[in-house]
C-alpha cells in the first residue's frame, strides 16, 4: 500500500477520535431521542429538522452545561493530575 492510501484511513480515525466529533455524535443522539419522544407524543414523525430546531431552542444550553460538568468530573484538569 502506498502512503496516499493509508492517509485517508488515518485521517478518518483521527476524526472519529476527536473531541469535536464525539460532541457531534452525542448531540445528534440527543436530537434523535428528542425526535422519538416528540413523535410519540404527537402521534406522527416530526422529522429530524423540526426535532433539531425544537431541541436547540428548548434543551441545547442545559444539555451542554450538564455534559461539560459530567466530562469535567471524568477528566480532571491537567493541573489536578500532577
């Protein structure tokens, strides 16, 4: 295999391991959960876009605050690990 063939795979693995991508996946999971709950409540599929906009308006700030607090508890700051 050439280096050019290996780079895309390495890049994909880097992206999958990045904090930003992990946050995206966690947020997406919450939006899908919100979509399911609201669709069940209303009796029809509300669709991803509506669920996304509704979740952002109603839940995103609190979710992010809670997530940061949880992550801070799991991974102490660098100074605390010394």
